[in-house]
């Protein structure tokens, strides 16, 4: 996915703000914390602040993200890493991840990689939150319909949004003790006023537009806006509110 720094900062300010609550689940006594999919490091900083002696490392598969994180947080440590092949041998007290797992098609492979990075014996903790089943369902349905009408091609699935039951079973398959897995609705405002939904769709569903002409792209975006307006446009506040659903999981590596 092409990275747009300005859009990332404007939209993901909301992601980082919501992610602060997830940081509170990290035990104060955790000495080593791996921020998996750290982006520009906003939550990496939250994980490190106020905990003397804690070692926090932010990792991401995007070199542009890592470079931005290093510039914005020069006192912290960031590295490139592949989440499916983490090069750590049972050395982290906590693997923390916010808004990342839904980008990964194979959660079992991902969880095996995370398990190998964590201290064993029930002491190493996975603390994560990402899109749950039904996340952005209103937007996706409108986009599916618009693209099929314009191109005649059924849009492929881009995200992995599991139910709590499915993800719990995958955790157990990968030798985690499931402490808590839950789904919840989290309506999320998009910045940018009326253009906020357009920017969101063109950023996060960019690959769906690669073969479209400019005219087709405009027709698709306009169709999506009109289709979801009644459900997602907040006229009083002048903003779109995306129909996010989240899955939060707390599990221990055994």
C-alpha cells in the first residue's frame, strides 16, 4: 500500500487516540515490550513513557513508517520486521499490536511467529486489537456494489476480520491461553469533513482503484458516498463516522 504521510497523520491520530486505552492493559512490571506494526511510533512512545527500565522496540514492515518513527521519536528504537517471521527467540514479556492484525490474511502463521517471540510458560503476553467481523461492513458493501457496476468484476477481500470465536480457536491452536477475547462496536470519526470518506477509501482500498480510469474512480467514490450517507454522515458535526468494529484479545504464551 502506498503510504501517504499527511493522510496517515490526519486519520491515524484517531487510531492512536483509541489505542491509548489498549496500552493500559500492558502490565507495569513488563520489562520488554515489542510494538508490532508500530507505524510512526505514537503508541510506542506511550508504551515506553513513565516506566523506568522498560525496553520498548517498535517494528513495522514499512521502511517509510520506520523512518518517520525514528524522526518523530529519536529517543526510541525502531526496526524493520516481517510480522510473519519475527527474528526473536522467546525474549519479549509483551507483544503489543494495535490496528494491524486485520492486514494479515494468515492469523495462524502470525500467531506462531508472535508465540516464538514471547517468553513462555504463561508469562509472555499478547495484547492486541484490530478489526472484528463486520468491521466497516457498510462501507465495504457500498464499495463492492459500485466496483461491480463499474468494472463487472467482484471485488476481492482485502482484510481479515474474524469473530471472537474464530480468533480464540486460532490462539489455542498456536499454544496461547486465552484470557479475554471480545468484539465491540467503535464508531470512528474520519477527519477531513465531506472529503474524509473519499480520502479513507482511496487510501485503504487503493488497490481496488489501480485499473480504473479517473472517471470510473470518481463514479465509484461518489456512489459509495451516496449509498452510505444516511448511515454514516453526521450532518450536525460535518463528518463521516466509519462503522468500525474491534476485536480485543489478551492471551498468554504457554
